[in-house]
């Protein structure tokens, strides 16, 4: 299965750091960056028809215009919903955010940013079997 990786964060520096870490990982994927949820949703909805394409999303929770929770609710409309894996990446240390993330079955991990290479490996290694 081809996996597209989408980094969604309103901080350009964080996007750059996380992109470099992902490109150094063992996951063979193209990494796309988005500074807002709307653009990322548009990309997913335009590319969700191919049953042999999955998506790995590294999603910030606290963003202007559309936060990560609203993004997750709108993501449910994607034809690829069952082929999407989400890692929430946030600056929030609020334990309620970590608890809230558990209500979404596609959320596989929750990390406080910035990511380390160890975090990236935790995200990527389960996907290597696909």
C-alpha cells in the first residue's frame, strides 16, 4: 500500500523539523506539509478514492481557524477513513486532550512536540509491515 504522510501544523519551523525526521525514518513515503487543516482535508478528499493508498497524519491540535478536533470530525467523511492513521502532535500538556484523543479509533499515538527520532520510530514502525 502506498502511504502519503501529511504534516499538519500552523508552525513552519515544526513542520520543517518533523519533515526532516520523517524523511530520515525507514518509512518509504512522500511527506506533504500543510499549515492549516482545510488544505490537508482538501488533499485527502482529492486523493481518497484509491483503495491502495493510505494516509499517515501528524496533526497538531491547537491551530487557528480549524483545530485538530474539528479536523478529526470532518475527516470522518473521507472514503479513506479506514486507511488513515493519526498521530496527534501538540504543545498541549492538558491530560484531557490525551483522553479525548482515545475516542477516535484512527488516533494511534499522542505526543508533545517537538518530536524526537524515537517518537517518529514509534509512529512509523507499526506501518512498516504494510
